[in-house]
């Protein structure tokens, strides 16, 4: 039987089907094991992302066909969440960008970086790692992905038996190839991948992201992971990442740190970026002040509906924030001038584009006070079917907006991020 060779990086994100042609999910990684009694690393199975963003394990014995276009399984997929064992290695997450030594016959040994691994079928439903695609030289993991894309060095395919160090974890391993393989993932999904990595590898992968993407990913991680990553960054970079984060998320993260550390990071931020965080951190976490974000849509009463809709279309706004326009007297940065009222997105869509916001204000919605409890905020959103509500101080100046997603973050169990892939088994 002729051997089939497939490079693992090309499998990332491809569809997995059952025998009837129904899609089961998408490949997210390949699980292999190293053994002293086996010359070539053995393929144990695939990590497959199924609907609901669960990552499950599909043994290679249940894979009937695998190539760079699709994977066919027997259809028998255990939906239990994948949990990596100590004896297992993930090709994309751990082995790509690993430093190895290449020793070929009649050639001087040289140092190289793993760009990809090829797996081949030994016999029906048995696969092994056979080839390694390497680049001469090592790439430091401290560089950002954008700088890594210009890396140099000869590339070649060598036999896996001609490499040394593939099974050895090194400090400072790059994460460029891993992030390229997961380029299609949204921030929340990439956060899941990073969360499941070993602590050292987690920091390496997170550090390879650019500041804006890292900020988006950190917002989706559990608090322990957030602290681990932030505190391993250089101070200046940590401050830059905090500036890219949503102010309420950044304030929540800083609140988890000792006061001296909080102040250390705030001092390295731009003053106008640090000021909103200081205001948010002055409130208890479970109050409207602690829940709100100052980055709402805030316009004056003379602004037109067309202008408001243009603001609502901004990609960086969450759906909850985009659904509510707060109308205030200048200044229009929090804390604003006198708060006048709100306009909801549906009202904007029903009125002529040239109309002024001041003519269609909802003045009946009583704004929240920053000291209002989480329970008060929750009841208000539920009673009036709102996705967001304004927060004003005692003098009627707008301080920010509380959105339903921020409330959910606080009323769900603390470990909901870790459990969101869990399923119940009989």
C-alpha cells in the first residue's frame, strides 16, 4: 500500500465529516506521543472543535480518511471535552517552532526550527510522524508575530529520525506557526486554545500576539490566566495592552493585583488612558460603577440620526453598546456635561436620518447611580428588556454605561469560562 503523507499545519481548520457526509466539526490539532520503544512518534488522534465550541478527542482508529481537504470518521465521536495527558504532545500548540538539531548522513549537524510535521499512514488506521519541515536557525519566542513573518533561513524536509530535541520543551519557543495555523479563530476561540496550553507555552503564545489582539484575547480568559500573562510581559508592553482593553475589563484585571502593582502599571500608561481606569477602580466590583464602561456612544442633542447610526456601525463596539446612544451636553467624554436622555437603536432606524437626536430622546428611563447594587442593575435591565443602561453621578453627569454582557460576567459562576465546553455524560 502506498503511504499517504499529510502536513499537519495544513489540517488546521479543515472539516471533519461522518460517513454520511454530515460535518462533525473542524480539526484544531493532532495529538502524538513519544516513546522510548518506538522510533517514530505515534499519532494518537485529532483534537476536533464541534458545535458549541467544544474541543473533543477523536482517536486515529476512528479516522477512515485524512488528507489536506477533509477528514472522514466512523461517526462515533465521544463528546467529552479533550483533556491532554502528560504523555501526549499537541503538534500545532507545542511542536511547531520547537528548536531541534538536525543530523544527516555525511553532513554537519545544524540547529533548526520546526515549521511543520508530516504524518503518514503505516497501516489501516495507524499513523506516525515521519518527516519534519525545518528552517535553519532558531527563532526567538520574544518577537511578535508581525516581526516573525520576515524570518530568514533555508528550509528543507528531513526524516524525523534525523532530528534531536523534538520531544524536549525549550524556554523561549516561538509561536509564529501556531498562530498562523489558528489565524481563522476569533478572540474568544483563540483564548480557549491558549487557556488549555501548559503555563509556559501559554505565555509564549500570548506574547507573540500583537497588542490589540492580545488585549482582545485576555478579555476572554479566566482571571488567573490574565494575571499570569500580564505579569510576564515587560512593563511597557503590559501598559500598552491594558490601554487596548475595554476600560471595565482592564479595571477588573488590575483590581486582581496588589495595590503597588496596580499603580506601577497605571503610571506607565498614558494619563488619559489611565484616568478612566482609576475612576472605575474606585467603585466596588458589584455596583453599577464597577460594572460600567466609559466607552459608550455619547453625542450632543444637535447630532443627527445619521451620525448616531454611523457611530453604531463601528466594528469595535459590542452589540450591546451599539444599541444605545447617550445624549449629553458638552463635554462629551466621561464624565460628561449634563445627561439629557437616551435613544435606542430601533428608534434610530424608524426616524428620518436628518432629524436631531434631541427631538427623539427617551427621558423616562431613570439612569443608574454608580453605587447601585448588582441586583438593582440586573432588575432594571430585566424589567425594561434593556441591553444597556446609563450611569450618572449625583450632579447628572454621565459616567458610563452598564451592558448586559458585563452583568452576565458577574452573575455567572466564577469558573464559567473554564466550564463553557463541559458537557454532561450519562
